[in-house]
């Protein structure tokens, strides 16, 4: 297992309310138990630059921000994260576990926002040394289940409405058809079962 996970780039992604944070924590603990050094980051964020960009992106005061602007800001935060953390961590043989990555921009801005998935991938290719992780696990969840899980104040992206978020889900599911490293798991199940399903993809 050490050989399988060492130096791997893994991503958990999906619609808001799918349970990424919980599953990222559980998976990180499991990987560490296998004797592998694992680091976990959120996208956007983690770096000083990334956290400032995150604040801009999620602030409800920026309601008029265009999808093209969102794409560029997300990619800028991602490029900084790659430079500061991901690239050196992978080179050192650590397992990098991400809460969101390019898959989110494809689903949100590319598909739901209408910017175009192909255009998102083109910008990512021009901006990043590597765009596709070794494995992206999409935690699929319906809007009703997701809404019930988000009992808190919603950020700017989460406030975009039911139609938008239904398209986000469509976008994530389409990604599994676009790239073979993207796998989909039913996240409506219990936390424990979802974790088990994720582990099956690790083995």
C-alpha cells in the first residue's frame, strides 16, 4: 500500500453538501495509518495568495462576478498552491489529498456557468504543470440531500440557486465520461459506507 500511495495526487470533489470535508479527513487518517506521509489542502486556499483569492470568490458582496473571472481567479489560486505545496510534496514522495481541484472549475464555471469545459481545461493546461490527478473521486449527491446537510450561512457560490447547482451535478457526472481518472460514488449513503467505497478505489 505504501508503494501504491506514495507520491500520489488524489482529489475528492463534488457538489456543495456532498460531504467532501468529512471524507477528506477520514481518507487522510486512513492513508496515514498505512504508513504513508499524507498532506491535505483545500482549493482555493491554503497559501496566503490562495486564501485572499478564496475570500474574494466566496464573498456575497461580489454577486456580479462573471464566470470567466471566476475561472481565472480559481486557476491563479491553484497555480500558487501547486508551486508552494503540491509540486514539492509530490517530489518528496508524499501523498497529496485535495479538497477540490480542476474538476470543480469544470463542473461549476465550465458546465453550469456556460464558460465551457474545454476552455477551462485549455486555461488549466496553459497555467498548471499538471491538471489531472491520479484519481478524482466525485461524491455525487442530489440537491435535496445536499441542502439538508448545509445548515449554515451560504457563501456566494452556494447561493447561486437550484437550477445552477443541478447543472453543477450534471457537470461532475459528465467528467467521468471525459477522463478515465474521474470516478463517481453515491454520497447519499452513510458516512461509513461512502468511506468504504472510496477505499475500494484505493486498492
